C-alpha cells in the first residue's frame, strides 16, 4: 500500500460513495468469509479479542461493506444490524447472506443514522470505515447516540501515523524494501488511495490527536488500543507478512459510553 494524492478539500461524501459503488464488485471478489488477507491476519483476531462473547448481544456493524463481518457475528449468535452507504455493497452483502442468518440490512451513512433508535445497541463495530467518512465528528456522535449506557464501540482504521497521504516503501534499485516513508501527516482532509489495480477510493486523513480528542470530547471513555501484528500462526500460513513487524498498518480502538 502506498500513499495517495491530496485533493481539494471540498470533495466529500458523495464522491466517496460513488467510488465505493463502482469499486464494490472487485472489492468483494477479494473477500472470502474471513474478509481479505489483511482482515484475516490482523483485524479479525483483534476485533474478536476485544468483543468477547457476543451471544444475544445487539450489535451494529457500522459500514458493513459486502457483509463478511456481519455474517461472522451472526454465526456467533449475535443479533446483527448492518448499515452501509454504498447501495452496491449492500446488494452484495444481502446476496452473500444465507437466509438462516437473520441480519437486518439498512442503507445509510454512518454520519446520519436517524432511522435507528437511540440506545439500540450493546456493541457497535466499525471495521475499516471511519477513514472513509467526510465528517468523523458527526459519525462518532451517532455511534454514541446509538449505544446503550455502558455500551462498547470498537473500530479499526488505517494507522494515521504511518498511512498518510504521502507514505510508502523506499526501495533500492533491485526493488528491495529499505524503509517505510511517511509524509504529510499533519494534512487533514481527503486524498486518493489505490486499493485495487486501477481503482482509487477517497480516504479522509486525520491525525491521531484529532481522533482521540473528538472521541473524548463526545464523552467516550478509552478502554484499549491495539496496533495489530501478525501472529505466529498467521506467519506460518502467510510468511510474507513478516515485513509487517517493521511498521503498523492498522490501529484498533475500544471505547465505552
């Protein structure tokens, strides 16, 4: 993964949604029932370690994409509601969901989920979504509104300290990776990020300070932060992920209302 190119800051949610709609099919093709490789290796083990038992818990999958994590939760006997702002992603999620998994899907942007009732969920999980949203403060307010008192909000994002609008590997003339470059960390706004061979989606970069101060200002209590690393079990299965001990790709937050 390399950093993308900075764009005019007035480009917002509508263009981001359009790009995800057009990218949905090829994105979903890279997802098995464990998601893509990065989700299988880094994010799924971390998210489930933070979730704990989910049996009979009312859980919102905030930004479900093609629905793999909603299905994993439903198979674990959670009562799952899933939302996404891409209609194409939702079509794929519904198509991939067996009838015996009673997942309630809705079309909606996490910045405004007015159709969902206050204090409806014990847990909200948002897996690699918050960086796709133009207005993170509105989204965090919605997550807070939708949780019961004492409820849990868990979300994963690209690590904002290392995946910036100008980041990527420095290589020698043979293509060997020397070190990971980071630049434009304090830029806060939209940029293009290549996720497929040709497709570029829009991401919204913020500093770690902005994420934390926004969450704490809304009233969340921070319980835990994890910067996922590949386990020995995953390294045996996918040896190429050894390089991920050099730099963190992701960060996962667990917060309490």
